[in-house]
C-alpha cells in the first residue's frame, strides 16, 4: 500500500462510484483503475488524498469483501 503521493496523476483518471451509491451523500468511495495501480478516494472529498494499491491487493480486497475463498486468489 502506498500512502505517499501517487506517481500517477489522478486528475486524468476516470473515477467510478458504486452503483449502490446515491446522490444523497453518505459514505462512499470512488475507484479509478490504472494499468499498474488502483486509486481510491472519498467521494465527498475528490480533491483530497487518494489511496493507491496494486491491482493484486485490490483483487484480494474485493474477494475478501465479497466473502470469497482467499486461498484461490
């Protein structure tokens, strides 16, 4: 996990919000994929910091969140 500034400019990324999210506020993240990194930010603070993780780390996180068997990932 990289907590430092991302080496990839995040201004030109296509950010996506969950389809379960609404325009009514609440807790939501936005995700932008880059070939070598996944960027994650708070949808309420798009100019704030972005967390950057490897595609492998993101895949494991999504599998964990979905309750998948992590021994296969």
